[in-house]
DNA sequence: TCTGGGGTCCTAGGACCC
DNA sequence: TCTGGGGTCCTAGGACCC
C-alpha cells in the first residue's frame, strides 16, 4: 500500500460516540436503546443503533418520544462533555501510534495520512482491523475505518464500512475494483457525501443528480457554475483527485461562541444580562487560553420560536471594542451595552449568546496596570501585579515599560519591538486581577 | 410543560479610495 | 446632456460540518 504519487487517507470514526462513551462505563447500556440528550435534556444529540432503527432522528425532542420510551424502554442520558473529551483524547493518542500525520477533525473523527505504510501493513484493511481491535480493547469504543485517495472518498468509505456489515467495519477504496465502487456509488444518495448538505442535495436531485455516481459523472464546470467552488472540489475528490490537504496543526479559533437556551423562559433584562455576563466569562477564558484578543463582541437574544402563542422577537448586534483585548470586564461591558440596545420589554426570552469576533494574536497588546502609580503603595502593587502576569505568560513575553508616574506593560512580539503609547485612552485598562 | 451548541468557508454587495 | 474603471476591505447571509 502507499504508492508514491497518490496520498492515502484513512478516516477513523467512533460509532455513536457519546452513546458509546456512556456504554464504556456502564455495560448494562449495551444492546439497549440509548440516547444522549442536549443541554436541559432537550433533544437527542446521539442515538444508539437500536434507537436509530426506531426512526428517531438526530435532534429529535425528548418529549416527542414518550410513546417510544414506553414501548421500547429508551434510556435518556444527560450529556457529560468532560467525559467525552477525555475519551476522545485517549482514542486520538492511540491513532497517533499508527501515523505521524493525523488531523483531529472532530471530537470523534480523525484523518490519518498513511502514505508509505506498505512496509508495515500488508493492506490498508489489515491496518484498519488492527486499529479497530486496539481501540476497542483499550477504550471499549467501537470505530469504523475508511481508506481512499481523497478525504471525501475516505469519509464515504467510512460510511460504507458503517452501513454494510459485510465490510466488518473497514472499507478500502484504494484496492477496490472500479466496477465494485460504481456498484456502491450508484446505491448511495448524493446527500450522504461530505460537503453536500440538505439544500444542495435537494437542488442536485432536481437536476436529476441522485446518487454519488451521478455527481461523480457530472460536469465540473457546470457544478461550479451552479454551486460554487466548494462543491466542484467535492466532485473532484469523488474522482479520487485530492483537493484537501491534511490540517495537522490546529489554528487558533477565528471566533468564539458561547450561548445557551434557558431552562425556563426569562422576561427581565437583569436575568438575561446576568446570563450574558456568564457567557462572556466562559468565552473570554477560551480566548485567553488560545492567547488571542478580540476586537468586537456580538450579542444576540431570541424568544422561543416553537411557542406559537408567543409574540416572537430576535435581535443581535455587534459592538466594536475600542482596543483589541482579552479583558473580561471590557468585553462584558461592551456586550451589555449592546444588549441594552436590543432588549425589548414584554417578551418571553428563551436563548441568548455572545460571539467574540475579530480575533487576533495577543503578542503585541499593551495596557496599563494603574492610572495613577505616583505613590509608593501603588508602585509596589504594580510590581506584585507584574509578578502575577509574568507567571501567567512567562517572563520572556512580558515587558514592563515603567513604574514611575505610570505603569505600562506590553507583550513582546517576535520580530518587532513593542509599541508603546502614553495615552491612557488608547490602551486597555487595569489588566491585573 | 419540555425543541442544542459551536464552528468554518464562500460570495455578493456596499463603502471607500484613487 | 453626457456621468469611468479598477481596486481593496468589510460585512451579512447562506451554505456546510460535527
């Protein structure tokens, strides 16, 4: 396996991930119909095979299942994302043992570049079965593996491995005959292709493109014309032309969202403002963890669209920050000032959220610790605060400008000396906590 | 009564500039 | 009365993903 010219991708995917995690710690859930529920136990975010067989759709509300729950004894579990994150890490660690080039695509999926593994594994299928065996043994999680020369095809191979028991959890397109692939592709709906969602699927069907094979055989220029470059790329990938490289390093997030549905309807501005402060705190923590600053915060609220008896209202607004910052207080006050403008009395609110936008690396931000450090007491406080910040960012990163009439700090950037400003209004205030 | 949360990329159109 | 052309940047919205 592993010819020189064509890359070979593997896609490893845990079956019914959240449900499988719960089962790993509670074997009595094995072979029972199980769903894992969203926040507030609202709707199904993961279903066991037994539940899927009953026709329960992804996102189905729990309270709609009452009959099925009675008839079949469906077990509903509240989600435990800490557990799932931990299990995910264990799986990814095992997979790194199979290839130095991995891309953790989502909490339960991982691409591997397995070029040149022919010296180790007789065939991709042998490797895939070994992965399945080892992951099951070490984590009690069942996985399926797909192999192909493009990521989109690897996803499709994985899909086939899951759906057709004949494949025993591993499907390899790289060694499959053209005829057999065609046979499969003619029987898979075009909507099952990675990158073809509900809208595009509907439009393709209307154009008489129903199956994977139909899309593969379509004219690339026509597809580009009608659907854009993304879908054209998908078509090429179906033909085995790899257009999507492995993204092995995770770039910092370009935006950070924090939002929640409320457990009950809220009407007062105070309660919602409280929630928004909490969301900002959570998002700002993520922001600092990836060493970013944000330049704007978007705040949004809306009523419950499912309550037809209620008057509906939804609104959002983006509030620019005067400087890019990771300071919780600045972001909160911006978010709340936006909230004040969009909040209207007299509605039943169900959900609110914030988005940190316009993110940038914080390598050259700067600020002041105190506006007035003339006194000796303040100078001491400044020095203590500097220690705190140094502990967080490391000695090398932080630069102290002065402890005279004013105390300023800045983050050293790699190739430039830090820029200073002496105008208080231009720099974030009071970074020290 | 009860219906999730967090991301990315692309594109069209407007503002602005020379 | 006639009323350029080309470029960049930003944003909102639409599509997709898990």
